[in-house]
């Protein structure tokens, strides 16, 4: 346990209150304006949310995986756009440095990421390399003590506000696939780097994604994560193992929020002379949603414990990501059904959350990629 029990319990209560009292009332505004207000971001920094998972020696809270899961479930109590503000700093943007960075890289970047002074982003996906991440084309050519990067990264979360990118590029053009890839820390102000206009998305307004374009972008050779070329794909996969567990926990949190909304609405809404909650067909939908979200909750804590025990959780993280994100999709769909016409109208939060959660089945590896990972791990065991 990184924090003592009492301190962690205070943190959890604080996050729960921040979500309920500060963030939930702002959900509609954020969706409308496609922007999280600056004062909310300042409060997130003051609460230490940007440094939840960064080791204490670098100024973060150093939460364990289980603690991170607990906080992520609480954060799921509101629109995922809020979590996204600091989600890359505590996850895919920083974890490459935390896991594989040199002492110098950690000392230079992590303290600034922990306070939110710097925003990080994870740049793996490309126009022609999505699920097949190992086929990425962005190239990095060594010239003296710099690499020169060329290529385009696509759908990069938080790139419009990012100060640094954990960016995967091919340092060995003669080695196809995963082995020729290296992970770099690329600073936003590197010459030759530009960020495209924010993408127009189906949901999660307030969370920004955009292209990152590299045109003869010069990056110091010292910025290869860990100082070793050719192992960047593994760094990316390890980061994603952890990220997938985090997204699973957020999915559980949102499912629990949706169930709460459904219970309140079904208890209030009257048809045929009584509250619709009294009808067994409504009860069946509530029951299915609860059982499935409970199963996902149990899975993520089990996987987190295994990770803390030092086990490889590639298979478990993929199971959690597949099950929890599909689960929240079904829970959101039932919520629309329980709300009926009101579930289709944007005045209620259900319509928005329904669109927001759709992304979870796609990013950080689609459901189909999770199936593939699970099957590969199973078959590996049989070898
Ligand atoms: N941990 C450590 N190493 C791993 C690993 C893991 N989880 N998974 C694979 N590796 C290693 C392998 O052991 C292998 O190393 P060796 O050759 O030394 O044995 C190497 O990496 C290559 O592995 P594979 O042969 O399995 O690679 P592959 O090309 O077949 O691809 C894949 C595997 C699972 C399909 C992978 O490409 C993948 O996960 N694709 C999905 C990509 C993805 O999740 N993208 C999301 C983008 S990020 C995002 O969405 C964030 C955002 O902005 C919000």
C-alpha cells in the first residue's frame, strides 16, 4: 500500500465529493462547449490528480494498482472527458517513462507530469497502423546525436495540450514489425512537430484528439526511452496492459453511475398507474446490469492484485478490457431503454454517456484485439 489506509480513504472520499459536487453539475456545459473549464483543471492539479500513479520520489502519490483502480472507479462517476484531462499523465503518457525510462529521464519529466505543469500524450496509432500497431511507418533516422522523425500519428488523445509525447517510431527501417520500433520522449516544441486541428468526435466532448505531424522533426538521441533502441514496441505494450486495466475500472464506475440513474428514474417515472421500477421487465434490465458490472468490478480488482504480486497480467488486462467495456456498452444501452424517450433526449445524461462509452470498446485496443491477445496467451501456455 503506497498511502496509509487513512490517507487513502481521505483521498477516495475527496475524489468522490469532487466528482459529485464539482464535476457532475458541469457535465452538460463541458459537452456543449467541448472544453473542461480552466479553473476545474487547476483544482485537479491541487488535488494531486495528475500525479496519482507517479512514484512518490518524483512528486506523485505512487498509488498501487488496486488503489488506482479504486480511484478510477470513482472517476467513472462522471463524464469520461474529465478523467481524460489528466488520464494521459497518470497512464499511457507517463508510464513508458515510469516503467522503462532512465534515471535522468524520470528525474527530468516525472515531477512536472505529477504536478500537471506538463501534459503528456501517447502517440502510437497512425493512419495506416491502428490495431496492427507493429506495422507503424513513422521513421526515425539517426543523424549525429539526433534522430530525425517523419510521419503522422492519428487520434492522439490530449495532443492539443501536450507538452511531451511518448512516441513510437521505426529506428530500424530494415526490420519490419515490432522489433524495429523505438519509444521516444518527443517535446512539443521540437522543430518539425505540429498538431492538427482537434477531431470532431461522436462523444467525450471536452477530451481532445488530433493528428501529430512530424516533418524532419529533430529529437535528441538521448530521448529514446531507457536509452535502448528497438524495444519501444514492448514498452508500448506494457503501458497498454496497465492502461487497459485502468479503462476497465473507469467502465465499472460509469456502469455504476448509469445503474444509479436508472434506479432513480425507474422509481420516479410512473406508467400504468405505478412506478416503472415495479415492473419485472424493468427489474430484469436492472438486475442484468448490476450482475455484469459486479462481475467486471471483481475482475479488475483480481487483475490488479495479480499485477501487484508481480504476475504478468497481459491476459487478465485483456479479459478485463474486453468484458468491462462491452459490459458498460450494454448497461448504457439498457439505460436508454429504461429511460425510454427521455433516454434519447440530450437533456438527460443517458444519451451523452451512451455515446461517451462507445469509445471504450475501441481505444487502447479494440474488443477484437483483446480477444486475440487472450487467445494468444492461452495458446502460448499450451505450447
Ligand atoms: N508486454 C510485453 N511485451 C509484449 C506484450 C506485452 N503485453 N505484447 C507483446 N509483447 C512483445 C512480444 O513478446 C514480442 O516480443 P518478442 O519478439 O521478443 O517475443 C513483441 O512484443 C511483438 O509482439 P507480437 O508478435 O505479439 O506483436 P504483433 O505485431 O503480433 O501485435 C498486438 C500484437 C497485440 C496485435 C498489438 O499490435 C496490439 O496490441 N494492437 C492494438 C494496438 C492498440 O492497443 N492501440 C491503441 C492505441 S493507444 C490509444 O488508443 C490511446 C489513446 O490515444 C487514447
